[in-house]
């Protein structure tokens, strides 16, 4: 089951997030061969994502790094949305790790 984590995206600014994947003992999960994907949509039912994160898996550390560039956040047109991050294991099993709401704050300095 995905855990809930709401985020704030500052329009026109770069964004970096990290997800640490741990087992019950708190040790990093071995993510060898795994891939991750994460997107922002203004509504769940939207056909196209409003933004697609660059997702990098640090397999030995059990960490996923997500990022959006400033140009991507500047292009976000609405003040709210939803997001999630899914992990695909080597056997093609897909696990949604995190999901939540997105608040998009407007920029002043452009």
C-alpha cells in the first residue's frame, strides 16, 4: 500500500525529492534492476501528465531520487494536482510507493 505524502511545488523553481525504501528492520531495500516513474496530473482522470519527474534509482542505498526542472514547474497551469511514484521490480511487478496531493504556488520573480 502506498503511503501518502502531499507536496508543494514552487512554480518556476527546481524540485528534488528523495524516497527511502526500507524493510521492517530499517535496512535499505535492494533495488537492483528496479525502475521508478513519477508524474503530476491536475486530476486523476487527465489523459496526459502535467509533469513527468526524472527518476533515478540508487539500488544499493534503497533510494529513489525524483526531480523536476524549473521549466517544467513553470509550465504547470493549475494551482493543484495529484502525484504518485511507482516502482517496477525486475519481475515486472509494479508497486505504488507514494501518492498525494500537489499544491502549486505561483512565482513572483520571473
